[in-house]
């Protein structure tokens, strides 16, 4: 692993993010890019929502100042700039769900059509041979990109959650790149990790980083979601793919399942699938009696288990259709548990 690491780009991303996270705080208050307490948000004071902007700029500066893969992929930064801008506008003006969704599809189109980073092969999902999508792959990619972006946006509910889950996914991608003898590509996700770490330190108010609380905001969660789905599509397609498509699904399985359960519940109630509420996984854990920190650790451990299943399936070449059907079964079980969670908790309390 160390043979493929280049310290200069990583240090650049880390320290640029560190500086920007501090410098941008007063500007966040001036521009109104702050998160105010409400019935859904119990934090105290107005918290800057500039974590995502700082991470994006840190990756951008580090990429163009050094020789890494992202430097040669301007369309990635074009799509990322649009999604970060969209997130900033949403953080500031609370855009409509439909307008936000339309813009997300536009960003996905940059990735699928302009960058030609789209899904063409789903692998042997059903046990009858590889599923080739042809031109349908472009439209399928749009749905996947928007889905993953919103999955990471929805899971961003307590301190460190979106960042912690992202760290697990990105670290898993690094491991799979090494396992598949694609170690030369690990600098790409490592650069994102380097920019993510200082944000997490401030967001979680770790020792030495207290007094400058920062949220990543919609700009950060959507940027992270876009980055992860960009990598996963890039690394699962083509002859030299680093992992199988179903493995990528397992890596982001927890955010996807949480989003699916939320959307199903909202649909049953007749609400908009993008309407915010307090029924997310972290809300359930805390209403069950866990502290925010305990809920954070529990959910990140769940995300780690999902990623571990994907990695082990890749290492031991578990047939793709078994991995797929296993994921579907787990999704159904997860959905049933979430739909009946309060009944289950009442029974557990009695026991």
C-alpha cells in the first residue's frame, strides 16, 4: 500500500481543508450559510454549513497542484462544482424538492454522457450470465447517481454520521483496489479521505478541534455521494474493473436501505418521498435510548459490516447472484424491521 501513496497530495488536501474550515466560518455567518436549531435540529447556536465547500475546494486545489488522477478529469470537478453549488443554494434558500431533484439529474448527466462514466454491465445478477444494459445503461446510471447522492444526503442527521459512513466506504474502495492489483489508483479515494478527516475532527469536536463546530451541509453530503458513486461506477466497469457491480452495491448498502425504507414509509403515508422527518435510522436508535455518540458508533459499525460482506464476497469469489439475492433478502428484512420498529422496541423493553 505504502508504495502507491504520495504524501504531498494527501498533506495538501488535509491542510488546505483544515485552513478553509477555519477561514470560511465567518463568511458562513455573513452569507447566512448556517444551520439554525429547529424542531428537527436540537443543536445549540447557528452552525456553519461550509464543511462540504471546504472539502471540495481542498480536493480541487490538491488535485491541480499535484499529479493525481483527478487532475486529468475536469468533468469530475465540473459535476462536483454544480452539486456543491446546488447544495449551498439549498442550505441557504431551502430549494424545492422537485427543483433539487431536477438539478441532480443534470449533474448525473454530466457523469454519464459527458464523462462517459456509466454502467454498461451489471454482472451475473440472476445466475444466467452477465446483464448487459447497452444504451439503457445511460438512463440507469442517472437513477443510480441520483439515488446514491440522496442516500448520503438523507443519512446526514447527527454529528459524524455521513462523514463516518463515507470514510468506511472510501476505505473499503481503497482495500478493494489493492486486492485487485489496482493499487496505483488508491490516491483518488485517499485524497477524498485526506480532506474528510479534518472535517470530521471539527464536526465531532475532537480534542484540539473544539470551538469551531462545522456541518458539511447539503453541499457536503451531495458532494460525497457524487464522489462515491463516480468511483464505484468507474471501478466496476470495463475489462480491468477493480470489483464487481454487486460488490459496489454492498459497500453503499446501508445508506441505500435506509433511503429505501424511508421512501417506502413516506409513500405509504401519502407524503413526498423527499419530505424531511424524524424517522431516520439515527432517530430510531436515539428514540430507543441510545445517545447520539452511541447511535453514531452503532450505525458506522452496521455500515462496516455491509462493506465487509462485499469485500469478503469479492475475495472469495462468491457468485454474484448469491450476493444479489442475499442483498434483496436483507433489504426486505430491513424494511420489515423498520416498518415495525416501535412494536419491536416495545416488546424488547418488556423482555
